[in-house]
């Protein structure tokens, strides 16, 4: 949450380049994937919750792929 607040302040008070915005978005999405993966692992026996967590985790991974694709397209990231 501290990182999100920092990003929010940076966006509100300073101009942010597309590259910086994409890097921020990628970092946030990767953090969300980590959070949901940890939640999923911690709640393996709660099947309703696990199903929802898997759906959210899959959606976050799709967001990461889209951000990375745009970063590659714009030349901000290279395939390794």
C-alpha cells in the first residue's frame, strides 16, 4: 500500500512518461499476482475461495502479459 501511495502521489504531482507508467503498472500487477498466489496457497482447503483466487490470479497474469507486450512493442523491454 505504501508503494501504491507513492505512485499515486508521483502521478498526481509530476509528469509521468509512458515507460514509467508501464513499469509502475507492471510492478503493481506482479505484486498482485504474488499476493493472490500467497492467498491461494494459504487457503487451499477453502474450495470456494480457492476458485475465486485462481480466477483473479489468472486475470492478473493476463494483465501482466498485456503490459509486457505493450512495453516490448514500445521498445521499453526486450525478450530475453
